[in-house]
C-alpha cells in the first residue's frame, strides 16, 4: 500500500523517476487499473453523474474508462513503435498501461467538483494536469 501511495503522489508531481519505476514494474499494472477506476468514480461524483444516470451511470463510466485506457495504451505503442520509432524505442502495451494509468492520478481530485461553484474549474485544472501527466509518462 505504501508503494502505491508513493507512486500515486510521484506521478501526480510529474516525477520522471516515479514513471520509470512504474514502467519497469509489471506488478504496477493492477495499481494502474485501480487509479483509472478511482479517477472515473471521482469524475462521476464530482460531475454529479449519480443525479443524471444513477448507479448504472457509474458502471458505464468505469467501463468507458477501462476501454479508453486500454485503447489509448495500444494505440500509443503502435504509433510510437511502428510509425514514429526512435532507434532507442523499446516499449510494450504493459508499460503503456502502467504509465497512462498512473497519469490519471490528478483525476482523483475531480471528486472536489461536487463542491458547489468549483466544479468547472476543478475539471479544467485536472484535465490540463492529466494531459501534462500523459506527456511526462511518455518521455
């Protein structure tokens, strides 16, 4: 649990060393899955999804988050290793799943979107932060 929290905080702080550690540890794939699921639940709570779609909406959001996470990892590997490879490019889908999953760490803060009046700023800030995370995860 301590390793997971350390990785979560390191990823959120854009720490390159944390991303290197996550990339190299195949056991971190399950942790990345947890980050993706927790971020999707946080987005659902922050966006008041329960009011619009009920519990089924939460399940749909989690399912969409999982499919998107996997599809993005596969697409990134294919583009990076087949179409735009560098002579030193060495990557696989597992590495991408781990790093992209942890790049969702700022998404956990979307739960604060449930606070009246701050929902939109919270979602904008976390979206920009997650894009920066994805850029850092691929370096």
